C-alpha cells in the first residue's frame, strides 16, 4: 500500500486539472499501434489524470515501462503497476474506483476478539468482555477500556491484542501490570502519549503515562459533586472523556448530569450542566443534560456531547453556550437533517479529519454519520441487535458503545454486546 500512495502521489504531482476526456493510442516507435490498446484518460474534479484500461488493453501495451501505473476497469478493478516483469495490484485486493474511493466503503468486519473472555492474541485469539471506550494514538495503536475485565487492552496495527494496564477489579496506583481499575468505561489519548480513563465504580479519572505508570488524575473515589483540585474533587459515575491540545481534559460526569473540565494542573471546574436531568439549552451551569456520555472536540474548541437520555448530540462552544447539534430529543431512528433526525441513547461520538461526525447510536445498534453540511445518515447497522459482518445496513451490532477514527478515516467500534472490536472501511 505504501507503493500505491507513492505512485499515486507522483501522478498527482505531474497531472493538470480540467482536461477533457481523451483517448491515446498505446504504442512504441518500434511497434505498430494496437487498436485494442487505447488509454481512456479522464480528469477528476481534483485534476487527477487516470489511465483507465480493460485487462485486454493493459496487456496489449508493448514493452511497458517499469513503474507504469494504470487503473484496470474490469476483473479485480484497481491500480496496477508494471514491475518489469508482471502487472502488480496496488490495492491488496481492496477494490477502488477511478477516483480512488474504496468500493468497500461501509464494509463492517470483526477486527479483534471472538467470544467473551480475557485473552491476548492476534485477531480472533484475543478476547474481551463488554469492551466500552476506545482511543487511538498517533502510531495507530488502539486502546480499549475492557470494562468487564476491569483493564485496558492495546491492539497494535498488526491486530495483536495485549494487556496494557490493569490486573483485578479494584483501586491500585502502580505500574501498568500491578495497577487495578474498577469498571473503566472510556479512554482518551493526549498528544504526549498519556492515556486518561474514566471509572464508573471508582468515580475517578486515572492517568497512564507513556512508561505505564498509573496514577489518579482527579477524583476522591466517592460518588459526589465537588469542584476542586485533583483528588479533592469528586465525580458521580463519569463516562465520556476527551482531551485538547492545550492539555485540558473534558469529562462527561454522567450521573451528575454535568460536563467537567480538568486543566493541566488538575483543577476541576464545571463548564456546563446544572446537576439535574433535563433538556435545556442555555449557557454554562444554567443548561441541562440527562446522563451525558461520549465527548469529542473540533479544531475550534467546540465540545460535542452524546446526551444519552435526551437522545441527542449537544454542542458547547468555548464560551460555554449549549445548543442542540443534532436530534429531536425523542428516541427514534430516522435520518435527515440535524434538526429532524432522531437517535436512541447515543453513547459515543468521534470526528474525522474531513469534519464528519460518527456516533455510536447504542439504542439503535447502529453507527450514524453527520456530514459538515448537517446531513444525518446511517453508516452501518441494521437497527436491531445481532452479529453479522457485511456492508452498511447488512451488518449487525449489539450495543455499540465506543467509536474512533484513524488517520485514513476508517472507524473502529467497540461492539459491547458482542465482545468485539469491529472495523468499518471508509477509505
């Protein structure tokens, strides 16, 4: 795949835009033109000129230059290059169209895990028990809050799952192997390689540094509500967590119905929510939420909240103004615009580099998408609990609770009821 991107980048660097479609005979100075070998060259809206050939046209090229890149339109369609002896597929079996968009878009597969359990290993050899939150680091490693096993698991890019931190259910700050968690539910990575974990039963925010040392970042362990510094603060079954580039941590303090902020010094404050369940748009602590769960931030510093019991996605601006971003406030399963679409107990939300939001719509057992132009659609999931891999609506999930996007925009979902990590192909 690296070769594919290098060669495609070379084409991008030499191509011009807005050229009309044309046909070019393939021949050399020493060979007659073959009428079967006509390059159909088209420019895309991004100015990429793609030589598009059938298999017969490609094979009719006389003495192709080593490194020649073409797009094959029939058979196993995709990019091929000539290595000096053979035509080699660059797509690794993944079919892409002439604009370079994967034709496996929306394909859901099991990425890691099998049945409920607690085991390390590759692919299906790994086992999880009710995995919940999921995060990704800059190297492409996935970290999973494996709630039922009370630990944090790591999945490397080669799909090997290992125990990253945690031992037994409890509360111990120590090295990764000796530390203990109690129902970790959400996890977030910061730019420095630290991980932050919310624990429902310990009512704490834990930190795992790059060396694997586990400490308490905030929370006294008692269910309550106190704004203070570090372990003097208190939370009530916190769930969602997100970080920004300035070192701030944002927490959905779920059973306090509030959104809390922890700065880099550990000072905990409340930025939104009055503490009573409700559905009211306003500013700061005069607004109300009802069991807020997953969180994500955009580049402008806006916070987006999966407001679980209000069946909606809420937005908090840097000035702490709370509005409804998507959803009607009534449980449902309808696509449409952000003002007409409905959700059912959304648990998690993430944002890709293109500005698309993806929501783990747990009550509908689906993954929903919100585009930058405010269109809500169902990306994957049939709408009822089950397990099946497949494209988009043919796939089944069971209580999806976490979602994260990688650098390419592909999604990874914690399929909690199926004890699996699922992958959804976007690119």
